[in-house]
């Protein structure tokens, strides 16, 4: 359900971002990821790299140059969310609680973490950065879509 929430919230922001003119999509807010587009790219790249780690298919790069394209995000991100759901579909509650994933970070440091920690990290990380995008939208005079978890629950 947490992955479903993350997918739902992401799609809501992608829909708003698609309506922004290029100068608003790339307006620099002096944050680590700078603008709406780059913050969305950062979330997408993190979702992707964590899935690659879960699948034991490490990636050499975090963000690829072609990722900085809203059209790519609109097509590839929903597919990525679907891959997450497919990966998790056969997990029992015990699997999620007990199964561990071994991976290396981008610096080559090895780690082993339980599936539940990885999934909650992915969702929490996305929530944090979607909140930043919502703030960027407000600063530009736009009303961001409601992204609260309870708002998602009310759609079920």
C-alpha cells in the first residue's frame, strides 16, 4: 500500500508539472536539486536505484542525462512503480519483515537491510522531496495537489 501511495502522489505532481511553462519547471530555488524538474528527477533516480539494488542489478549511475526530461518521467516513472509492485507481489508479510537485501551504495560500501526498511525509505524519501516540489509550486503562486497519506486513503 505504501508503494501505491507513492505512485499516486508522484502522478499527481507529474500532472501539475506537465502544465508548468519551461521557465517555472526549471526555476532555481537554491536548494540541493534546484528546481521542480531536477527534484522530480532526483526522486525518480532514487526510486530506480533502490529497485536495482533490490533486484541485485546495480547501476553505474544515479541520474542519466536523458532523465532530465519531463516526458521521459511521465512515461518511465509509472512503469518503474509497476516494477516495484511486481517485485513485491509474491512477498508475504513475513518475507517483508525478515528478508534482507544486500547492496552497495554509489561509493561501493556494502550494506544489508531488511526489505521493509528499503521500501519505507523509498516512500519516505519521495514524500520528503514531493513536499519540496509542493513548496516550489506555492512559491510560484500555484496550489499544489493534496499529497497527504490520509488524502490517498480517502480515495480507496
